[in-house]
């Protein structure tokens, strides 16, 4: 189990940041991601593997409005 | 995804990002290569050739390339200062020096090539310090930053020069000063005699960051230039916050029919219909042209429609009308009649729900079948409003008025109408579903001007990011953002460029939601305008708080500034009907279990609606207390005398208004 924005998400072996965003339906363009407080560059979403128990933050910066 | 490639630079093996330019790779490796036409915010052009390097490709083939526009795609060997390269560069430097002997960047770059004298002499020497060295940066800036083609090259060989068409000042130049910003010699100058800023260069340097972000980042972020605020329709639908059928739901399978690219591909034809700020490189306003109207007094005529933008498109969804041409048509007639599209759509959505629920019938609507999705009936209602005829006369009075009349005269269900009538302080709510964001319920309902999101938009921070979980966190957000957003109004500045594009490194900032880099740019802008140098967050908050509290007092004078005026209708807070509850049953059941500690099994939907409601209304009350306190207001929602004093606005006439309500 990992947490994403303080919500629980089942962990799967080999899960990448991109997989996490997909599982959460996070399709927004202005997301900044950190895994255990380490910022992950957009270019690495496909390759950065999220470990079990990780604390993932996917910060949506608001716009519009 | 960034693929890395191993290359050797000056016999040292390094890793380079695939598809980056050779210049980037060389600089990342700590090697120096001179450049003249290159600018970090512009696409490379390869015209000065000073950045040349010698490379050996996989096949052993050696050649000279301009590094600024050579993409690294294979494991090459690179020499930045081979004999050939050094010789070529020297020759180039001498040629540049002979033509522009006094231009500073030319002299500087020649020096790094070891050249101080030139062997060449020509008839075309321009020895001004601020000579145009034909680097073309200005041409690219105009093209890339503002998608214009105002400055360009004209003439050939020695007569080549940079100019505007026909050598005259082009009226299409928006005065963004991007060209001047990137010019390395100062050949282009800003002559600002329109409003006499104290420090035009300071303003330009702050503003130019946005121009570069628009060119480089916007296409990857919100595509504001391509689709404007229309991009929000897609996002809101995907996050279940697009108002559908009077805010009952947050998304709909048919919403794809009104996604932004539908408008972009089929309807929008031009930018800047609004004639917004001169020089705005975001140019988010979109217009539809030509559009043939299907109804009303101008039926059959082809017109230009200023829009539609997010709120108007979302308003169509709120009326259950997933038809882009309906959105354009009601947009046009609202503009033409002087009716606000938000008020019209929110009010009509309310009428539609009341109609479908049998609270009113065709007897009351003059025969109009005002069901969700009935575009023709909605447009007819709009025309009636403008003509002052039929049912349109009533609906034109707004939701608050309708509720009263229907209860008093038609025996409608008062509580139901109160719950589904999306207005606060008599103003119709703007187009976002706030059920899962307590902070935004407050953001709308406590806003002094009524439920518009001009004061704050906290849904992502609250509902998606879970960044402001406690009442104190929410209160802090409801303190800061309304003051920050009020500040735009104080200076007459547009809000859109604050957070509809964000700096590439914004995510590294502590308070990323505040987009601190852009806040600083706004401060530099105001400093440059006024000739001051001490704008800060503290000062901004104080300036705004004065006006904000004054607005709250005016609100009180108009009869709205009390706690009782700051409550949302329940539709804004949660599911009113069993149908609504059931549509998101998993989510609500989970909340009952986890937050309210009630077991939802074996309970009817009606019971569950009731329990959830008690919980949410109680949460709202608790939040209100904390928010008022943070704002410096009494429990009743009136600014305290101490707060007025602290802000230096304890004028006798204001004190007189608030004194009776101090606790
Ligand atoms: S000021 Fe802006 S629009 Fe005008 S020529 Fe320069 S870059 Fe182009
Ligand atoms: S005006 Fe300035 S930026 Fe434009 S080509 Fe000349 S030197 Fe370069
Ligand atoms: S970003 Fe602001 S100033 Fe620029 S076009 Fe949009 S609304 Fe107008
Ligand atoms: S800097 Fe590469 S060609 Fe000018």
C-alpha cells in the first residue's frame, strides 16, 4: 500500500510514477510529483519506480478560476 | 521520458540527454563555446556560426556543425576547440569585427576567440555601439513569444536589415517589447511614453519571463494560447467538478462533445477578440467567426462571437446541453443583450431542475418545456428575458426572487428550492462543483461580492491535493487567496498570467500554489510602474486587506454582510437527492464510514443523505468560526474594531457601521 495525497492506493511491484498518476486518474497538466519528499522530474515519470509504503504527493497547481 | 546517450567531449566521456542540443550538452559538461545569435529562451537558429564544434559521427565521418541547433541523437565524439574550429571561429570573429567594430557583444565574443584586430576592411562598417548585428533574435522573439511577424529581415547581402513592413511602424505590434529584451546590442529600445512608468526596464524584465514561459511551457501546460480557459472544461469533467444539470453531477459521458479541442478544431478562429491588455503574449481570449445564428432577432446572420470561454461552456453542461453550437449561440445573445452567461445558465439550470421535479409546470412557464438538454427552450427563454415577455420576465429576476414567488404563489416546496437554488447573497454561483471541497464552499459563500471564484479557487488544494486538511489550514487559504486576488483588482491587473502558466521550477517552491515566482514578477511590475522598491507579501496583504474589509462593510450596508448571508445552499455542500447520492454512492458510503463513523449498510439513501448532511453542515459551521477569526471578523462576520484600527481604516463613518455588531 502507498499513499497518494494522503489517500491509500494498492501498491504493485514495479509501479512507476506514471502508473500511479494513471491509477489515480490524475490527467491534469500542472502536477508536481514528489515521492518520499524527493521531487521527480516529469521526464522520469515513466522510469521512476515507486517502492511499497511510499508517500507520494501529486500536487495539482490550480489554474483558471 | 529522458533517454541518456554517452558522448565524448574533448576526449572526456559524458552523458547527454537525447535530443538536447549539442550546445546544451557541451555547456552541461562545463566546456565553453562562444555564441552570438543564441538566446536561452529562443529556438536556435544557427545563423552566426560562432558556436561551431567538430564532431565525429558513428561511421567515423568528421564534420563541423553549429552546436546550438545540432540535436544529440547518437554517441558522437565532439571537439569544441579543434584546430579547424578555432581557425574558422577566428575568421568569423574578424569578419564580424570589421563590420561592427564597436558593438559590445561582437567585441566580447571576438576576444574569447582571441581576436582583437581585424584584417578586413569593408564599405559597410557600422561602428555604432548599438549597431544591429543581424543576429535575428528579435525576429524569433516576435515569432515565438507573440506569434507575430512584425519585425523581420528585409533586403539582401550587405543591405540586409531588420525592419517592420515597409519600414513603417506596424500598428499590429502589440508593444510587448520582447524584441528589445532579446536584442544583444540595444539596437531596439523601448520608448514608453504612453503611461510613463518609473522604470520601464524593470517592468520589461519581469514581464519577459511570462513571454518566454508562454513560448516554451504553455504548449505543455494548459495550452492557454491555443484554447484559452476552454481547457478547464476537460479538466473539470475528468475530476468530477464540471457542473452538470444544476450541479447535481460533476461529469457526464456527453461532456466530450464540448471539450476545448472541439471548439478549437471547428469554431475558434482568432485570438484577442477582447482587446485585452496591449502586449499580452498569452492572448487567451478566443472568438468564433463566422457563426450563423439559428434563433432570435438576428437569425440567419453571420456574426463574430467573443468566446465561448470556460464558464459559458460549463454553463451549457449545467443546463444539460452538450452542444457546442448552443454554447456559442447563448454566448452571443447573452453578450448582445447584456446578460451575464453565468447568471443565465445557473438560473436556467435551477428552473430546469424545478421543472423536472414538478415544482413548476408548463402552466407557469408559458408552455416552455424547460427540461435539461432542451436547447431551443433555453434560447427562447433568453430571448423572452431580453424582450421583457412571458416567463422570461420572471426568470430575469434571478433565483432568489423565483424561489420566493414559487413558494408564495405556486405552493412549491420551500426547502427543496432552497437546497437546489444555487445562489448566495442573491448572486448566481459560478460554474464549479464544490461538494467535495469544504474550503471552496467557504470560498464561494463568504466571498463579499457573492459566489464567484474571483476571491479563491481552492478545490484542487483541498479536494485533490489534501493540502489543507484542518480548519486552520483552510482558514489560512481563505485568508491569503482572497487578499491576493483582491490585489489584482487594486492595480487593474489580469489574474490569468499568475497561475495559468507556471515557471518550470515552480514545483520546487515551498508554497507552490501561490506561484511565488509570478507573485514576485507582479511586485516588480508595480515597483517599476511607481518607482518604489519595497513591494512584499506583507505589504500586498495590507493593501488588499484595507480594501477587502471596506468591501465587507459596504456589503453590510447593502444588507448582506452577516454570518447568515454566508451560507451556501445545500447543493453546494453535498447530495440533496437520493438520485445524487446513489450516483456517487461508493464515495459517500466511504465517508459515512470513515468520517461520520456510521455504518451505511441497511440504510436507505434518504437516511444516508440526511446523516451526511448533518455532518457536512456542522463542518461548515466550525470552519466559518475559524475563518472569521483569521480574517479579523466577529463570530457574526463583521470586521472587528481592532482589525480596522490595525489596518488604519478606523474612520468614524466606518466605525459607526460596525460598532453595533461587535461582540
Ligand atoms: S514589440 Fe513585440 S510585437 Fe512588436 S515587434 Fe517587438 S516582439 Fe513583435
Ligand atoms: S535588432 Fe538586435 S536582436 Fe534584432 S537582429 Fe539586430 S541585433 Fe539582433
Ligand atoms: S491573459 Fe489576461 S490580459 Fe491576456 S488575453 Fe487573457 S485575459 Fe486578456
Ligand atoms: S549561436 Fe549557434 S549559430 Fe549562432
